[in-house]
C-alpha cells in the first residue's frame, strides 16, 4: 500500500487555515475586488470622456460657430410680414451653442441655447432676458459656407400676443476697429451723436474736450464714407466729481442704484451712438468694448453707463448685456430738468425728455472673472 505524505502547507484547504487568517483572506479579497472594479470604472469613464472630447473637437473644427453675428428674422406686425435686424454673440463649448441676441430697434434681448449636431445643424430654444417678457420658442439652423447660419424660428411673441414663425439668418460681423477721434472727424461724430441722442445733447465744444483732455476718451468707428459710430467717456478722481457731472436732482436715486459707489474710482461711458443705417452690425458693441478697455487702463475700478429707455425698451440693453455689464435699476424722468435747463431735444420725447434712465455698471474684478471663465472656441 502506498502511503501518501502530508500535503505541503501551500496546497491545504482554506478550512485548515485558522479563523483569523480566513477573515483576513476574505477582507483582502473583497478590497482587491472593489479596487479593481473602481479602477475599471475610472478607466471606462476616462475613455468615454476622451472619446467625447475628441468627437466634439472634430465637430468644432469642422463647424466653428463661436463669434459675433448680424442676423435677420421674419416677424409679423399688424398682420404684415417684416424683416427685423438683430445682433448675436454666440459662444461654443463642445456641442453647446449659446449666447444673447438683441434687436437693433427696441433693444429686446433673448438668450439662445442650442446643440450642434455632427452634420452641422444647430437646434435649440430661446427665451427673453426680460423677466416681464414671456417671449420664448425654438429655432433650427443649418451651417452654410462662410460661417453663415440659415433656418427657421417659431415661438410665442409676447409683444404681439401671438404664435408666429419665420426664416432666421445669421452671418459673421466684420470687426470695425475703434480709433481715437481726431479734429477732422469732429463734425461727423457730432452729427451721429446728435441724430441718435438728441439735438444739443452733446455740444461741439464738449466733444472736442473729450478728444483732447487726458481724463476723457472719444472713440469712433469709420467706413469708406466716414464716421458711422462714436462713444465718449471719462475717468473721475472722486465720486463727488462724478455725481456733479449728472443732473443734480438725480444724485440720490443714482446712489440707491449703486450702493458701492463711494468705494471705487469711477469710469463713465457717457454716450454711445451708431448711424441708423449701420445699426445691427455690432458696431456699438465694438465701441463699448474699446471704451471699457481704455477706462480700465486709466485706473477705473467701476464703470458706469446710463441708457435711455422708452416704450420700445432700452435701446442699448443688448450691447451692455453682451459686454457683461449688470443692470442696476431704472430712474424715471432722469433727464427731465436737465433737458429743460440745457434746451436739448430727445429723439423720442422732444423737449422735455421723459425717458427712463437704466443704470448699468461693471466692476473690474467682475471683468477679470469673465475673462478667466469665458469659453474659448476649440477650433482656434
């Protein structure tokens, strides 16, 4: 008879292992299994993320959307079809396409939120930025050569209390650089400012001082025919000096809108105007951006501007929204007494001016935060 020797320890049954060692063996196995499972999930997750990023990068390279656009859309007023002009500033993050679009007349602003498909189509929704405006709907656009977008929109128009639809078109804006106002452009710039903001609202002597004094700025946009837009502004060393430049009966209402005024060096964008035939092409946005940069360079920590508002809305709202200014409040009859004292005529009200003033502001720290978080176009 063959007698088997005692098997070596390493092949014994786990039943021969002491209970304490069995528990250790089981716990170690469980931890190992959990770790392997988690590691596998992480690898799969990272792989999926990498594939999605690569896919989005390829789509964005093929269909770059981000940029500033002029647009038109069909609308209906009193049963008549009209074509309305607007501007849009679209951002692109992966497949997400989003940004504000603002009508050239009236200043109504909507936020677009859409998705880009692999075939170069953009579909999504829009809704009004005004809490009192129920306008909302959807849109569908196809990319065309030259970064153009064409398609349709449909939705509820709260201004006309109706559901309408029509063609929707976008094309890229050509950036017109802002330049310093020179003596040869003084009269042309004065004509643009006067026709859009009111006769005598800006005098020739005042405009000349904005182009000459070191604490003031005057910038213009030009095309082949001459000046098509202008912006003026200045820096104030003290808050009292800033308040003294405004209608004196409006000091307290303005402080209520801007409670932190006393703790800042104030930059003021006083006037922005674009020739009516050139509106809706992003010229005002370019001028405001240039004026903002110049006022930061002069040491401003807070930039303030005031937009006039009539029954059609605030005409400069979309421009300041796109430039990341905050809306701080409205002040009725802001220019009433000032228009009587100085004799200028409002293009909407005549004399006196009964327009509501809308207060905008932008703090330098907010500007830096926007610069850090602003999404970039992956196609660049």
